[in-house]
């Protein structure tokens, strides 16, 4: 019985990941029981052994998104800047492997296609991300780890936008890995306290 239950859970995870792949590559309108069955090599009837309806599947997709995103939050014991660095790396990799997540949380069209509860939960994921990034930035500013001439609320969208760009360019090729590292270095160089620029010495009038 335990093996059967574990097998069903594995199949559900496979189906939700396949659904995210279809959403990423073809859009949510292309997500049907037929397209999903073709993706995983099942009959359409077999899908309903694991999910009672398409809405139930979409609810599971949202749960999967929540699980993936929650795993990208680092330990609160780290310093603010270390938390932020680990988050940027973990979130961009995780979302880069599941681009359907990015399409779901960023597109109002996709959010409207979900059941109301699913849309609200995804919106909560975005709010949680923004709150986490903003709090890290505030704490880092208090610890003099990053610049204070711009507010945490102003810097947060820059960090989140960089994560999205890194996720979209995620690739195993060496060139893209190098580019991603350069983007991350540039992001944190932008965040850190700007060096003091000394004024040029005036020439003597003598």
C-alpha cells in the first residue's frame, strides 16, 4: 500500500512538472488533459486516477510552485547580504529549471485562467518574495552592507528583475554561466555602498 501511495505521489509530481513545462513552452491555453497525457505518456483517463479534474491539477501546480519557491529562501541565520546572495542564486536556478513558474506569476492572463484560490496563492508568493527581498535590503542597509542613498523599496524591484533575467537566461552552457555570474556580480556591485569620490584638487592661482 505504501509503495502504491508513493507511486501515485510520484506520478502527481510528474504531472505537475509536465503541466509547468506545457505552460512555459505553449501557454496555459495549451494545457489540456490530452496534451498532458501526451507529454507524460499516459491515457487521458489515467490522469483522472491522480486528479479529479483539471482544476484539481491546476491547484496541484500552484502547490508545486509554492514548494519550489519556498525552497529558495536561505537560512535566517546568515547575514542580510549573504541571504540575499544565496536567494538570488537559488531562485534564479530553480525558476530557470521551471520557466512555467515565471509565466504563471508574471502574466495576468495566466493568473485569470487559474481557479480564484490559485491566483490568490500565486499573488501571495510574489508578495512574500518582495517582502523577503525588501527586508534583506533594509537589514543590509542597517548593517552598512549596501548603499542607503536609495530606499529598500526602490532597490527591491531591481533585485527581483535581475532574478527573472537570470532565470530566463539559465543554461548549462559555459558562456551563459559566465554571463550569469557577471550579472550577479554587477547586481551586488550596484547594491554595495558607492565608493567616495574625492574632488579634484584645484590648481593654485599663483
